[in-house]
C-alpha cells in the first residue's frame, strides 16, 4: 500500500506542475483572446484560435522545461509533432465549444464567450493531460524503475526499524 502512495505522490506532483504551466497558458490564452476580441474586428472564434495557438507555444516551453524536464528527450522532433497533434485536438475541443455557444445558441456577449472558453479549456485540459503524459512526454523506464526500487528500499528500511509486534499482519 505504501508503494502505491509513493506513486500517488508522484502523480500529484506531476498534476501540480502541469497545473502551474496550464495556469500560465490559460492567462496567456484569456489575455490574447480578450485583447483580440476588444481591439480587432476578428470573429470571436478566429481570435480565440489565435489565442489558443499562442498559449500552446507557451505551454510547450513550460511542459518541456519544467513539468516534464526529467522525461525522455531523445526524440524531440517526434515529441513536438505529437505535442502539436494533441494540442490541435485540444484546440478543436476548446474552440468547438465556443463555436457551438456562439453560432449554435447565440451566446456571444463577452461574459458568455469567457464562460464557454472556460468550459472548453477545462475539457481540452483533461484531454491534453492524458495525451501529453501518455504519448508525448514519456517517462524513461529506467527512472521509473529506480524510483520504484528506492521507494521499496525506503519502506523496507522503515519496516526493519519497527518493533516486531508492529510488523505482524493479522
């Protein structure tokens, strides 16, 4: 059970780092889209696509050099290609929801656009987190094995220091 909690701690740490980078990307995304919505005559979804692309660039740098800096770097071209492909799917999710809200339901006030932008970013983020950690920023098998072995050894050492009565399992 303890080994499982070590894995949960690593996942929680990864989610926190992913969230920090994502928060920065979200600020960039909202800032660029709202600037374009209020300062240009671009259609709302087109402006939002531009904002999403800018945020994708910021996010790649944050994920590669902060969140997943310890991950396999041997195939950067493949990594970037996969990142862009999965980011494009996230872009379609985010902007598809905004498109449906504006053109399907007529919800196009500034507040309504931002509310549906939040919904789109939220759903897109769930997809991106799964796809990036599964396909783009793969763990190095050796690092995972070493981390698991170290965790196992720490637990074994801790068990040895417990009095014999506490080691018994009913």
